[in-house]
C-alpha cells in the first residue's frame, strides 16, 4: 500500500463531495515506481556518483535515462536501458579532470541503446578499462542556447530522471535475459530499417512499474560516502496505459509524460518549503550542505518548452539572459533556526535566492569556511552562528521574489501553496582520534521534511 501525500488526501476528501478525476501520481513509500528522480549528481571536488537501476518486477522492461544539468534542466545525456526480470544496471558518473565534462562509464552487461559497454567508438578509462560516454552541451548551445553558461563545466552537476517506457515481450524480452543476452539485437532495432524504427511498439506491452534506484556520492580521498535519497513516483502511468517508446535520441518520455499530465507530478511533489538538520560545530569538524531540487521546474519555466508564459506554480520563464534566469530564482526565508528553538525575525531570516533546477545551500561557521562536501563555488551561504546556533534544524520556506509571498496554485479546484521540491541534507564530521595516526570522516544524509504553508 502506497502512502498518499497530503495533496492526494485533500483531493480524495473533495471527491467525496462530488465526482472528479483524481490524480494517481504520488510518492511511493516502498521506493519503486514507474518514474524515478535522482535529485543530485556531482563530479566536483573529486566526487564520483554511483548509480544503480533495478527492475524489481518479474518481467523485462525498457526505461529512458535522462541526465539534466543544474541551471536550466537541459539534457546533457539520454539513452535507453533494457533490463531483464529482476535485473540491475550499475554505472558511475565522474570527471577526468577538474574543468571538463562529466562522463558516464559502465562495465555492466545489461543492455543500453546506444551501447556503452561494447561500443568500440567510445574511449576507455585506461587500457582495457570500461568504456565511457561524455556528457554534451548540445542541449544548451547553438540553436538551443538559453542565455546561461555554454561550457561543458555546466554538465558537472545536475539531476537524473528514469522513466519506464514499456514491458518487453517476445524476442526483444529474450534478448535481455542473462542466459541469452543479445543487446546488439536491441541496438539494431533502433537503426534505420530496424523493427523499432519501423514500429516502436513491436514486442512491447504496457508499463507496470517496479523500477527502483540507488545513488551515492563517493569522495575517495576524504573517505566519505553520501547516500542520495531517490524519489519514486507511483501511478506515473495509469494501469494499462499505452506504450510510450521513443528512440534513444528523443528526449521523451520524461517527467512531463505522466498519464495525468505534468501538473499531477508537480502536485505530488508540492511543499511550502523544506526542513532539515545542520551542524557547523568546530569541535566536530562539522560541515553541512543542503540540496534543494525542483525536478519539474524545467517543464514550467523553460521558454523552449512553455513559450512566453511560465506554468504555475512557477511565475517567471527562464532563458534568454542572465537577468531572466535571476528573475526565475526562488526566494527563501528561514522560519526557525537553532537547536534551542531560536527563531529568526525580520529580514535577517532571508538569504540569497535558490537558483536553477538544483540549488545548493552551504552552512558555514562565522569564522573560517570549511573545505566543502559536494560543490565548489556555486551555492547559497548561511552563517548559522549569526542566528546564535552552531547546530540544530532549520526551515527554508519558498517565497516569490516580487512580493515575498508564498507561491500559490490552484490544481483540481483546490488552492495549493508551495513548489515541487525534493532534496536532502548531508553533513560530515571529523574524528581525529579514531586510532593513533588515523583520521576518520563520517557522513550523515537525511531527506528533507515537508513544510506546509497555508492550505494544501
């Protein structure tokens, strides 16, 4: 039984009074679903992001894998994954140098299209090492330029969508099985004249959910491992929904292709803000960073998708100029701060806006700035000691830049407050006396809690 969000509960109460169409999309409490969102990946600071995608179902499936950069959610890599029943695919995202693009490498034998592991046109990580594919900037340069940074460095941080497309049947299903694995058959099916190019519904049945994923960010040099909470969406496609099987070069299906539409996904993720823990205690060598991701923001604000007007609950279109990007940032207010319940008052509780589709917040002490955990230079800084606290908890409430009011949105006849957001807090602590001559680093990750503002 899946846990229903407050939003879904409110819709159900309204349905008791009058028949209506109820959104089926909700966050899955068992971590499986037809759509998965990894809120953050990074290769900065020497970090490597490790990913696994698991098919927990007893039938083979095809899924689309989208990597989105953090400024405007533009695509930097897309491909298909075809998994046998109970199959799992693993990959790593890393950088080969300090300024170049992120790359994805895998030695997993599960099938991808285009092929990665067996593609002789791709480079290897060292002689005989696994092959890798570099992330690209084609999605935000040239005819697709959006007015933001055009360099490949923009690919080094972002988020990931994994969308189930269909259940595989017949020879295509057999090609995924470990005993008879024939990934080349699936690659050829998408070449000119191939059976999926001719008829993308061949050997396919309706999707039925069951995908799961894990993600972790590993800093080998520091010895720290940050587990990234993955959000799974249940009911993304209705039971018996039509197959949505596009070619590997097509940026669909995506989060905008839920059976109930884009708004149903945003509604399932809606919150008035986020709450979590922090620590900058010098005696513990503590530092804290928060990730606040807006997974559907691109579908509401990117001018290439929505045109001249943003879709609510967002208010401003992104793209065109740095000023336009800045206008689309999210205002933030601290409502409560500190382990003893210290509460902010007035404008001192406001901090720099959260910008992009993935925003970073770093908590730092009044004196000195820690080395950092995940990101190097683009983040919102919070000096927690200015509020009288070195550790405790905080609420970040979203507010509009033009009037400092909460974001409002009417969905299915009910007024909502907030924005679709997910993310987590990660903190590291240093123990210089674990053993003689041994320095130990501990990492703690906690998903954000929901902050409810007004009526939901």
